[in-house]
């Protein structure tokens, strides 16, 4: 279902991992709801394609092809935003990677890569963005966790640990920023069809479907609509929460 | 001029009276200057003086005098 109620009219949203999957769908959903967009992704080519899709909406769109795990580049990006007097109302910490392996086969580099993107960069973005949000004493930060972070999954201990860290961070930061009227929430998607899940075999999908009470896999739209709710004033009294978007999946 | 701007920034951020803002006023020495209002103060100082304050300096800003030293490091003279 596409929601076009102009729920974010006049607001500016920064989205990481914006060029594909949930990030891209969120950008499109936000555009339909009137938000100005600051899109961040490592992949400039995909960002430019997304920009084409966003033509025709009466919104401002800026994009930055930046690897958010590079703290220096991130610092420069936020410096630029501060100089431009950009007011950030919404931050979607969506960028993430998933590398599956049983623990004995996990390489140290893979652990580092996963935590650099899924945790450290998310914290860095939140820290820099919230500094800008404090000025306006309002805002909404939405961190993408995962059902794997809440429930665990074999062969995904590192990914699970990184996504569990996102939840702890969300809950603590919501307590710090609550007095400043900045809300911090997390979303824990279940089995969502994105680029991340492209390689998964039919057999595995069928097996997973058995654990989803609604009997279907999730779409990026399913997740983007809940992000829209958390970004909008409809959820103005909601903070420190983890909302599952999983069709009743049990793992 | 910069001193007046600094005093006003402290007053606005911490919601305190001008006469309280002295060099020896210390972080957490008054109820109004707690960790939450410290974040507001940093944002206010960054805006008023058009500077960017590093995390080390955010931690280090333990008094009004220290704030002046940190701003001085960023090219603001008092």
C-alpha cells in the first residue's frame, strides 16, 4: 500500500544506504509524503538512478556518495550540512551489511566490516546528526535493526550481535535525547525481499515461509510504511521502541 | 563583543541569568548546567560563533573559562 498523505511536508530526512532496498523504498515513500531528502550511499551510480525516480516530486533532494564507515568523510559531510544551515528533522540509519557464516568460519575482517557499518557508522551518523537536531529541539531518529538482532539465527551470530547492538543503542539514546524532544526508535524487519536476500534459494524461502504466520515474505514497502509512521508526527509520543515488521515471523 | 555573545549563548542554552555567567562557573556546579543542557550549549556556541567543536573539546568544556579557551583555539578572541 502506498501512503500519500503529505505526512512529512516541509521536513528534511537524511537516509543512509539510500540507493537500494529499504533505503530506496523509504526515499520514495518520503518523497510521496513531501519530505526533502538527503540521500547517502557508497554507490553513486545507483543514487543517480534513484534521483531520476524522484524527479517530479516537489521536494529538494541532495545526495552524497560517501562510505559512512569513513569517519573523516562523514565529518566533512556534516560540516557541509551545518554550513548550509540544513535543518535535519529525520534520520534513517538504514545502511547495513550481512555476511553469513557459522562462528568457526567467521573471519576477523568480516566481524570488523559488519560492526563498522552496522554499528559504528550508525552511531557516528546519530552523533553528528543529533548535534544538528538539538538546535531545533525536535526530531526523529530511526535505526534499522533486524529480527535476527532480537531473536538470533544460526550462521548469523555476528550480524545478530550487530543488530542487537543497534537496539541497545536506540533504547539508551532515546533516554538521552527524550528531554530534547528528539525521538529514537528502531525497526526490526523480518524476512524482507531486498538485494541482501537475493541469493537465497527457493528451498530456504519455503522453509522460512512456514515460520511466518501471514504466509508471505515482507516487501520493502511494508518496512518503509512503518518508517514513515515513526518519522511522522503520528508517532510523536513514541520513543525507545523496537517495532517488528515481520508478518508474525517466529524464529 | 565576543564576551557578550558568549554570555548570551550561556544564558540562552542553560536558561540562566547573565550575572551567573562568570569565568569560574563550572559544568554541573549548578542544576541548569547538566549533561543535557551541555549538549544544547555546545550547539548554541557552534551556531553563535560559527565553529565546530570536537568531541574532545565537548568533554573538556568544564567551565566558562575553558569554553573561552576552546573557542580561542577555534579563532575566536576574547
